[in-house]
């Protein structure tokens, strides 16, 4: 035979261990403000999930599936057009974007002569 006070005993033990709030009905503390906050949180989560799904979409390029977010990135040159050295240095990336040369070429050919460089002057092939 089942004990009719079994649930009451569980609730009493839970209340003793975790506090009276642990056995209260959650609706007791729910109000319209909390409902609106909850809906906003759900919207944000759904938007993040959509954004993630869009970023994970693949597109076929020459028979290979590539993530769309990689296709939209601007490609930074890794080889200096002046000295033709190859670099992954973030410092070189900055100079490559602004002056179209690596940091070393900037120091040797551009520093102090930015105006001439912007007009299109480049060192002769033999001097590089």
C-alpha cells in the first residue's frame, strides 16, 4: 500500500535542505514583466541561431564546399609587391593595407617619403 503522505514527506525534506522556495509553484513569482523579458531573451537566442546557421552555410567553389563567411572576407596579400617576401605578420598586414608593402620595405623606401609613394613611385627592380 502506498503512503498517502509520501509527497508531503518529500516536499518537507526538500524544503529543509534547499529552502521553502524550492517547493513553491514557479507561477507564484511570474509576472508580465518577467514574461516580456523572457520573450526578448527567446528572440535574441533565435537571432543568434539564425546568424550561426547563415555563417555555417557552404557554397561550392571549383568542386569544393567552402563556408560563405570565408568567401565574404577581404583577402589580405601575403607577399610584398616590392621585395616579394611572404609574411603572416600582423605588422606587415597593417603596412600592406596602407602602403601596399611590408614593414621592412616601408622602413627602407616609404618612411619620410609618403607623398612620393602615394603618387606611385616604387624603387627600381635592381635596388630592391
